[in-house]
């Protein structure tokens, strides 16, 4: 049990340290570490955890770390994974909070952030594509996806409503699972 706890902390510490942008930007690295690196979860289990993390109050990355940690090692795993993913941010915020507002006003910082935003969008799209390959598996799920995508893009429907409609469609159209 001690080894899994230490491995969980180290894994989520790396995820928190090497992902700039938090939230959805962490999903590709989480997937790589959790599924490919350690084989702790299947892709389907990972997608389910991300979906639950999305509808739970709080940052999706912290929620996902908590759920993954709990799935692997109970309450101790949940606490450890959560602590691991937030440690880098806490340390960096404590160090840089004094200088942050002055730094943001520098022209080089603006250029840096513009490039960073572009990379962040790319990471989010990769995560969406990767997760979509496992979640959108037949004509029914394609139709649900397209309808909810259109509602989001064209009508700017609240994401919570989209999640609720998606869950309801799943219950009605797949009563015995997929």
C-alpha cells in the first residue's frame, strides 16, 4: 500500500508540475501517465472518471486526481493524489505571488502567455479527440455528440444542462449499458 501511495503522489506531482493551464490541459498527461504509463485504469474507466469530475463542483483536474486516487487506494489514495496535483501550484503561487502582477505587465510575459495559450488549446483539442475516440462509438453517440455540440456552439447552452441531457440520453438510449 505504501508503494502505491508514493507512486500516486509522484505521478500527480509530475502532472501538476508539468501541465500549465490546469483543468483540461492536464487530461492528456493524466491519460498518458494513468493509462499508458501505469496501466491503472482502462480508457473507458478514465473517461468515466473525467465525466464525473466534470459534473462535481471544483476544478476538473483536482476532482479527477481525487477520484483516481480513491479508485486505486481508497481515502489515502484520494488525499495523496489530490495533494500531489496541487503541490506545484501551491509552491509556485507562494513564490511568485509577490512578483506576478509586475511580471504580467512586461511585454515578454504577454508574448509568452500568447504562445502558452495556443499550446493549451492544442492540448485541450488532443484530449477531446482522444477521449472522443472511446466515447463516441456508434451512430447514437455520434448524434448525441453533434446535437450537444451544436447546442453549445450555436445556443451557448449552460454546460451543466448539456451534461444532464447527455446523461439522460445515456440512461434512456442505453438502459443496460454499452
